[in-house]
C-alpha cells in the first residue's frame, strides 16, 4: 500500500477487495461519503494487490 501512495502522491484512506458481489460498489460508496464530507476522495485500482483503494491527495503535513 505504501508503494501506491508514494507513486501517486496520495494518502490511502481505505482498501476494498476487488471481488465484491455483482452490483456492489463498496469503494465507490465509501468515496462518495468522503466527498460528501468535503474530502476529494477518488477510487483507484491497485493491480498488484487486486484491491480498490480510496485515496485523497497527500498534504504537505502528512
């Protein structure tokens, strides 16, 4: 997970396995809740770990 954050310059908030049931989008739902709170959350796929990551841009103080 640190590799993804370092390459993207992003902080990983949460990770979700890619094998969610059909029609279920837990990473997208989590990111939508973060965006509703004012965080610029996005979902990216980490192919190496086969997981969806919810990330936000890293801040200088992080």
